[in-house]
C-alpha cells in the first residue's frame, strides 16, 4: 500500500493515512466520497462551484489533522529562504535548533483554528447540490417527453437514455451476445435494431416503478447529460481531431512552447499544483534532466482513446493511452490540450 500511496492516484493516499492512524475511518470515507464532487467541479466544471468552498475547508481541517499526527523519527529543517509575513504569522519568530516539532505542531494548530472559524455548510451544500441535480434531471425528462418525435412515457424516456449509454459499454456488448440474437454489430441499421430490442427487453424484464425511482436517484449525479449530447458536436470533434493531434505531437516533439500554448486553455489543469499552462511548460524545462519532456513525448506517441466517463458530461474528451494527459473539445469548436489527468 505504501508504494501505491506515493503514486499519482488520490485514494491510496487517504487509505494509507488512515492505516497509519493519521485519519479516522470516518474522515477517510468522507474524503473519498467527496473527492468525486471535487473532481466534477474542478476538473470538468460539471457541478456548481458553491460546494467547493465547503469541501476545501473540510479538506484543509483534515490536512491539519494529518500533519498534527505526523511524527517522523528526526526533525530537521534548513533553508536560505526568507519566510513571508503571511507564513510567519503562523510559524512565529525564527529560532535555532531543537524546537522544530513544537513549532510545526503549533503552526498547524493555528491553521486548524483559522479553518474552523471559516463559515461552511458542507451538509447544506450537499443537500442543495442534490436538490438542484434532481430538478435538472426532472426538467430534462420533461423536455424530452414534450419535444420528442414520438409519444413516450417518463419511464420510457429514462429507459431510452440508459439504453444509449449502456449499449456502448463492455457490459452492454456482453449482454448483447448472451441475451439477444445480435452477435457483432457491423451492418448499417443493426445498432438501431439492437437499441430497439434492448429498450423493449429492459422495459419488459427489468423496469418497475420502484426501480425507476432508484435509478433516477443513482443517475442524478453522473449520467443524464448523455441524453442531451449533441451528435453534431461529436461529428465536429471527430472531424477536427486528427489535424489537431498531428500538430500537437509535432509541437511536443519540437518542444515548441509557443505552439503548445496556443493549444492549451486558460484553465489548463497541471495535475493539482495550481500552476498555469506557461508555468507547467516551465516546469518541464526545469526538469528536462529528469526526463520530463521525454515522458510527455512518449505518452503522446502512444496515441489517445475516448474517455467515455468524462465525455458523458457533454464535453468530448480524449486521454492518452497511459492515462496521463487529456484533451477536450470546447464550446468554441476547438480541441485543447486541457491538462494532466492527476487524481
């Protein structure tokens, strides 16, 4: 577990902190559950940002708790850096050797007290977020029910949306082989017939009123936007992808920072450090001896695949095959190197 904890994924870090006694089981479970909310808001902008303040305060308090429980075998610190006034108000006056532990704990106790004094309503924000999501799904169902080409029921709309999403998954393909006459979908029109069969089968064999209510609850956060995804948007994304990626690979191989910046959005995500696109490129230059540019070139050379989970939020998204970097087709109908996959 310790090796996983030093990797790029977030979950092993929280679990390892819990194993070491630096986090309680309740705090660890809460952090992991809330991480999904944080990702949809921070990475993709698919969730309202009001909840980010409460989550940030909650994370900060728990980070202080982790560091207060941190107890290395040896305390040592040395640097020529000059402490900022902002840091000094928590750390205090510089002193000599011998009291690093006390000053460390004093600093994070003060930071924790400040965080506790900030106004946040995590439970209320979660409740509000779920209420907004349910209202959004309800309005989307009403829209499809009212404006669809064929008459349908609310149950039928939900089934139809889930059939489209499920059919493209590995589970859907396996279900197709086991339960239907369709073995491999290749000929024109077969996919439509498969969807029609699946919707009918789902209606007859699976869906009940009670299960639909449960399904609506489970669908509330991640998946209903699949019904609203524009096929023309995907057509434009696919049409322009190859030319974009060819130009991007050439810029990466040449280390052409100016060309790369033109392909990176203002909200480029650097993996969690909070740096801008230009700062991330500067980081590559500073770590070139450690293989930073080489690793990027190797990742890009492997090609990309569609990230169906992220794309289901309405933004066509591709990731490198090593899951290191991602690209988004934005509202201005252009592809961008959007960031590092991160946690």
